[in-house]
C-alpha cells in the first residue's frame, strides 16, 4: 500500500514539474512573441514618424535585431547599380566608424551581397572564416578581421525583382541563427523596404514639385523681363546648378563660328576665368563638348573631363573647367533652334558622379526655356527696330510735308534718326554736283562739324568716304 502511494507521489511531482516546465516554455514563447510584436510595432512607429528619413528607421531595425537575435554587430548595405555601400551600423564603435567611412565597394564573387544580386533572399554563413570569400576576397577578409564576426546572417532588401540592399547581423561565435530569428529579420527587412519605397516616392514627389516650381519661376522671369536675357539666364543657371546637384554652371553663346562666354553661376574663381576667356572656336574633330555640339549632339555627359583628349591637349574650355574650377563630371545640353546652334548650357561636379535621367531631362527643359527667351528677345528686337524705322520714316516724311522746298530741316532730321538708329557719334550729309561734294548738314562732335563746314566743297578721292 505504501509502495503504491510513494509511486503515485513521485508521478504527481513529475507531472507538476512537467507542467511547470511547459508553462515556463509557453511563457518564454509568449514573451518572445510579445517582444517581436513590440519591436515590429516600434519600427512601424519610427517609419510613420520620420517619413522619407531612412536613418532612424535603419537604426531602430538594427537595435531591435541585435537585441532580439543576440548578435554583436549589425549593418545595412544599400545597393546602387553593381556597387554596395554601408549606410547604417551598430555594434563595436571602432568597427562602426570604420565601416561607415568605407566608400562604395564591388561585391566579392561568392559573398553574401553578390549572392543576393544573383537572386538569393536569405544567406547564412555559419563560420565566415571558413569561406572562399574570406580566403580570396580582400574586402570581406578586412571586414571580418576588424569586426571579429563568425556567424553571419544576411536578409535581402528586395521589392519584387529589384534589390535595394541587405540587412546583416553577426555573432562573434559560431552559432547559427534560428528559424525564428531569421523570420524576425525577414519581417524587419520587409519594414525597411516599405520605408525605402516611402522615401523614394516622397523624394520623387518633392523633386517633381521642385522641378515644376523651378520651371514656373523661370517662365515667370521670361514673362516679367521681355527681351532682357540676363535675368532669364541667371534664373536658369541658378535652378540648373541647384537641382542637378552641381557646383557651377555657365552658358555659351554661338555666333556660327565662335562660342562666347555668356553667363555663369557658382564658383567665383572659375566665373572670373570664364568671363575673361573670350571667343573660343570649337574643335571640329576633338572630344570637347563645344565641338561635339556643333557636330550635332544635344546632350553630352563627360564622366571625367581630366580623362579626355581635350584636356590632355590643352583645349582651353576643358582645361579651365578642370584645372581652374576643379571640374570632373560634366553635363552639357545644346541650345538649339531647329538645327541651328544658339549656345550651350553646362553644369559640372567636382566628383566623378553620373547625372540622373531626371537631372538630364531637367537640364534639357531649362535649355528649351533659354531658347524661348532668346527667340522672344530676337522677335522683340526685330519688332522694335521695325517700329523705330517706320516711325523715323514717318517723321522724315512729316518734315518734308511741313517744309516744302526747305531741305535743311529734312537733312537734319535724317541725320538725327540715322545717328540714333546706328548709335553713331557723328553724321554728315553731302550732295554731289558731278564734280564736288557739298556739305549740306552735319551733327555730332562740334569741333569736327565746324571743321567740315570751313573746309568747303570736297573732291571725291578713291578709298575715302568722301
């Protein structure tokens, strides 16, 4: 009887222990799930509170990931083209500082980022030292040696087929991440992609608004200063430099043979050099941007002006751009009316960096506005000149009608209108009797007019105006 009672007591204690263990496991699982849900909610809150600003989002994700996954280091890489660059990191302060100072790098073949570019979404390396990438890749080996990481987990930041980057978490010991930890990081990656897409849409909206505003402001300048090109070009250059992330911009005017410096905006030292450059004849065979525009190109991008034949041979516009202005990447857009070149609009950067398609399109739009302003000024000038000529003719005819037989007032009026029309300082009018010229009217410099009147009739001589 007592033996049975003792066995029952042991079984009951074991049952209670098992129940307590299961309860503890359930509580632990509940707490872990609650932590994950809380972390997810907190990241979403950061996304909502900082629209378009990715830095606090990445920092929040890394902080939560390291804490919940028991990792020592974590970082976020952005992918642009075929290059990757660290944009956020947490962990050892010295390693974080070193990593964020590194420029864009080309992923090592077989490395995590390279594998993600090939389509993988989750890549776990149980021991980073025991990999071909560590043995063969200098960049990966330096990163691993500096951080001391062993086990690494990378989750791709991907929207459909587009790879935006990756989140990495690292441990200093060889201890693979669990399925739950991988799922948590995948959830964080999905949130990061949402934040990146939001930032992209906000940036595109802001850029479109800025471009529309800039276009409207330039058109307003054109309308408010008809025929006056200086304020139009100043507005065009200011907007073009700002919105294309350039440091300097200038306009050339083309007269059919030479390019003449027109207007500039930006670096004062280069502006002074540009303004005193004088007429430049385009090289019809070289790789300089002026010659290429004359040959028919409308948009020219030079990745690095220092690495061009024009710079090596000392072609003035290019050597000045590089050596005086410090220019590297250059974007030039032709100002063209039909097939005729009116000039060029150029902006440059001091680093080698490609201009985006939107920036190129924006510069083309500004060039089109400049052409409109030039054409408006030409039409206004032609209209004003035609009106001045008609008015002058009408005034001369009125003098003729009002003083029949008296030629003095007629000649004086003709000289006055002619001097004003051609901005001349002196004018005189002579009649010819078949042998001699007789001065009948003179205007302008008094001393010269008096000398002419005292000189008397003049005999025409070959090669002289008289």
